[in-house]
C-alpha cells in the first residue's frame, strides 16, 4: 500500500472525524430510542434504538479501518477484520428482524397499544434531517479517497433516514390519532429496512473475493 499524499491525509482525517460524529450520534440515538421505546411500550422505537446500537459497531469498525489505511496497514488485514464485523452485525440484524416480527404480530393479535413518546418523535425528526447531510459528506470524502467502504457507509445513512421517517410516521399516528395498531404496523415496515441491511451486511461478511 502506497503512503498517502498530504491532501489524502487531510481528507482521511476529515473522514475519520465525520465517522466519529456519526458514531457518537448513533450512540445518542440508541440511548434515546431504546429508553423512549421501553417507556412507551413501543416495539417500533425499541427496534430503532437497537438498530442504532448495531450502527455503532459498524461505525467503530469503519473508523478502525480508516485509521489502519491511514497508517499503511496491509489491505488483507483490514478486509478480514471488516468481514468479521459484517458477519456479526448482519446476523444480529436478521435476528432483530425476527424479534420485531414476532412481537409486532403478538401485539396486533392482542390489540396491545404503545403510548405516545415525544422524545421518540424528537429523535426521529432529528435523524430525518441529519442523515442526508452525513450521506453527502461521506460520499464526497469517499469519492476523493476512492474508499468504497466510506461511500457505502454514507448510503447506510440514507437507509437510517428512511427508518427514522417510518418511526416518525408511526409515532405521530399513535399520538395524533390514537391508532393502537400504528406502532406495530410501522415496526413491521421497519423490518424491511433492518432485514435488508442485515442481509447485505451478512453477504459482505461471507464474500471472500
């Protein structure tokens, strides 16, 4: 691996800073989402919070990867570690999808309703606004550094924005219209994004090319 130029080092430092901010936000999102979900009895917010926790693992792995690339570590070592992380995250995301389907199905059958959560609505609004900004920043830096991993991570933020929009819709319907089924139905919609993300991560972990 050739040493990075001064410009590339500057861009790499910027990319690492963006990833630190992104991972810190996911940690905040995890805490607020999970706490709000537990307080309101909302499987939708709980799933959103747990997905954010897994994004912390992915973000930490990418930070490690960028730092290794910055220090000139062998590409094979970096790729192997990333595959292991992808396997773990992908497997847990698929298990989370199964959990959400089972709980949501049970809630629909038993007519279990979630309470309104203003903190959940707040974190969802913030994520809908922030995630596209992070996507553009990561794509820009990823293209400058020729880092497919950074560009891909930016696209994951778009998925997170869709998920946050789903959470926002479900939470608003619960709050404004008191529809008892809105939380569970929105959670089932959320499963599509979680499962897709999990399957893609699992395939990345299994790919040895």
